[in-house]
C-alpha cells in the first residue's frame, strides 16, 4: 500500500525558510518521479517542483525558481522541499506526489502559512 506522509509545515514570517519532508513507503521509491504541488486558499492545485529518480533531474515552477530546492534521498525513501525567502503568496497546503506511468499517488498535505 502506497503511503506518502508530509511534514515540516507551519507558520513562518516573510523572508523566512521551511523544509518540508515527504516520507514514502509501499513502492519502489527510486523509480518514481517525485513532485511537490500546492493549493492556496481559493486557488486550484498547482505544480511546484519535481525530481526524477534516480538521476535526480529537477524542474521548478517559475514562481519558486531560485527560492525553492527539491531533493531526494533514495536510501531513506524521502523527498524534501527546501523553501527560502518565503512570501505571503507561498501560503498553501503543500502536497507530495509520486508518479510512474498511470500510477499516481498523493499525500494528505501539510499547511504552510507565511505571515507577520
């Protein structure tokens, strides 16, 4: 059974940093494309970043490029999202996604709030 468990969300001031983690189980982690998505209040879910496995090529949404870094540790079955220089518009529920072909799996999400 596939499980994706996000953690690391919270309240942070503008300009601050957070590191999200997504612990995966129930599938061959290294062979899946791992991604982060987010859904802000009143908005549709949007792509944030992905990292391929096992070579680790990455891609980012324009809105986060240069501020966020996605990484993975295949030995720990975990994907990370380092978020720096956070802005109020980064406020959202952040979701982890694992995909290979038609096999598409989502975590439950972790809330990130950027506010004074």
